[in-house]
C-alpha cells in the first residue's frame, strides 16, 4: 500500500471532522518495556488526557509527566466516561487510549469510546504496536494465512465446550486468550471437542522473563503443563490448528426433526443443544418450532 507520508503527529483530517483533536488508539508493550515504539512514547507524553484500562499499570510508561489527566476506562467504567471524554475531544484536547498491554479493543475495553468518537466526527488514529494474538500466531508454527481470533472462551465448562464445538470444523487457525490458571481446564475441553491429537501452540507470558512457546498435540501439551505448575501462572495465548478434514455440517433443523421423532421433547432439546452448541432456549425452539430460524433472547456469548 502506498505510503502517503502524512505527518505522524497530525494525520489527515476528514472533511467531516468536528474538532482538531484526535483520539489516539495506542498499542503498548505486552511485557518488555523496550517494545514501546518512539511514536507511541511521544503520543503518550504529549496527550493532555490518557484513558487507561488501569492507570497504575500504564503510568509507568510516562512516569515524569505530572500535568496529564489520567482516566480509568475499563469494562465497568467506560460507559460512564464516554460523554466527558467526547466533550474533551470536541474542545480540542487529544486523548490517548491504552489498555493494560497490547493493542486496545482486542478483547479489551474501548469499543464504545471509539464508536462514539466516529459518531461525533472526531478523528481516530491508531499508533500500531504489540498485539498478543498476532505475536503468538507469528511464532506458533501453524498456518497463518487464515485465522479466527476468538478471544476469551466462556468461563464455565459447559458453555466453553458448546462454543468449541461450533468452532471445531473451521479450517482456519484458531486463536484464544486464556488466563494461565485455566489452561488445564481449557485444554481438557479442547481435547473432548477438537480432539486430543489436534496440534496446538502455547504462547505464555509473551516477551516477559518466563516466556514459554511450546507446540504439541492437545493431549501432550496438557500432560506437559500438568507436570509443571509454573505454566499455570500469568497470561496465555493458545493457537490451535484448523480442522484438516472438516466434517459436513448438519443443520439444527435436520437434527431437530430426527430427534423429535425418537425422543421426548426435553431429552431431544438437551441432546440437540449438546451436539450443536445451541443455547437451551434455541434448542427448545427448534424441537417445538416449525423449522424457522429461532430467535434467542438470552445474552448470547460471554465477553470480557
């Protein structure tokens, strides 16, 4: 792509821009502080307002600037801060948005703020840098031409297995964020849904002192982690090989019709949900429905 050589501190302004201020979306190091780019350092040092997921963590990147206003914008506080941050941007004050580590919005807060900035015609500009998902993919030794980033799986085993079943037939490489304390539980569910021989790479504590990169089968990796409790500390990314010979998908309607004829409704709905990954309400609608796509009034997939 052609580089238009826009000035790094003043990206081109859209004709619809409502203010001269910019909402900078700044990627920060995963662990090693030297991975902070000079441009990111400059933006963070000069922005009058920094919106950080955890100000205690991000302040170490600009420890000497006492005049900045720091705002804690996390999953619990983001909605309440949006209006005030937008007002600051409209008044001409730049805002730098950062997460605890890596690229903001990638399984981290910030989407609502960025969306609101676009709604108000405010310039939004990325300061690219580290991203745990891409860093893990680059060292996984698995196909990287097509991949599916899933982020965090549901915390409960039943919901986690249901989601994994929905992903089991994808041919693209799968990327998951997993707290290292939950690695063994996640791998157990992957073994049951994706198969114990599926190739998988663990990327734990990326760029930090105890970084671990290990590729093996799901079963072998699980056994290796079980023998080393230190692997259950910190943060981890699991990069999973895509399905090599995906099974043909059977529609919920076909399954529902087959089950409806041979089982009581409650048993049929329970089995349909287990096999297809549908929620309990969706499975019940298929068993009792007329074949039309059911509506789901539940919250759906969990998110961070």
